[in-house]
C-alpha cells in the first residue's frame, strides 16, 4: 500500500502513456478504414448518371440584339410617307383627283426591250467592163441619228475602208473566184479581228438596246427609247442612262437619283 501511495502519480502517468501509445498505434488503422470508406463513397457517387443542364432559351435576347444591329429604317423621305412630306393631289383627265406621285416615274413600266444590231452583209458582185465591185450593206441600228440607222449599200474592192464617219471595217480579200466568191473577208477596225461573211452568213453583233415604255396612269406610250432619250413625268425630267436586256435605268436630271425599271415588273 505504501508503494501505491508513494508512486500513484507515476502509475497513473504510465497508464495514460500506455493508452496514448495504443491510441497512436490504432490511429493509422482507423484512418485507413475512413479513407477506404471515402473512396468507396466517391466511386459510387461518380457512377451516378449526370443529367446535363438544359440550354437556356436566348431567343428573345438574340432577337433584341438583331434589332439593335439592323434597325428598321424609317422612310420619312420616301413617297407615300406624308407625315413630313405632304403630297399634292392633281386633277386627272376624267375630272377625278389622284396623288401627284401617281403621275411620276413609279408608274412607268417597260413593255418591250429589243436588241440593236450592227450588221454587215455581203449581197453579191457587181461587174462591169472596167472593174468588179462587191456589194456590202451596213446597218447600224444603235446609231443616234435615224438616218444612220437605215441600211446603207456600199460597192467596194479589196483594200478599201468603210466610208462611214467612224470607220467600222476594212475590206481585206475575196475568197474563191472574183466573179462568184464564196465569201469576203473584212477586218473590224475597233476589235482588230478578221471576219468572213457570205450571202447567207452576215456579221451581226448586239450594239445596244431600245425599249418601249408605258405610263400606267396616263396610258401614254414612249416607243423606241434609246440611251440619252429624255422623258418628262410629273414636272420632272428624266434621261435614260442605260438599257439592258431586261431593264431600263433612268436618272433625274435635277436630283441625279436613278431608277431601274425591270421588263417583267410593272407597278
């Protein structure tokens, strides 16, 4: 008993140290068990199917952005918008009233467009006791003057140039017999190329277009209109600046605004 009384503190300390030693030895085992449990739980969670998030509906946002990027133009200055552009009304031939714009270029339609040809034809031989000359007829439908648009017959020999104001071709040679040739060779001056023509094979090339126009309100026809032709519509003057196979372009001589009228599109 005296031993316990004298050394009980050491005995208690020894017991505590022993317990700590046992706990320290057991701690790695417990940590390993916990780690295994965590690993197993993590694997089970990873194997669960993951449902992807549904995409957000951004259609309204995209529509708003599109409207900002491409704002709708407000046609304050165009015809038919009368808030800032009050329109005049004029009296028609039958005594009624109609907007002035109905008599303008918007009611102009192209009813026909035809090609204008430059044509060179070999018509035959004209022989005499002195010489043999060859009949060549030239038609230039796109010429500005009406007199120049009609066919013109020329009697030529090899080496001669076309006698028109702006020389079109040079007569180069005869193919075959001089009295009954199979054809003749001409050289186009502007292009510098040779072309063979015969009685059944003329040279033809589109050199422009002419258009027939009709104003749908006034029922007025403008036939055989060419480039540089002028039209007066509703107090405005327009000049034709271009004619293509399927459209006519006019320009206002004051504002220089251009309007294209398509053959298949009537107002």
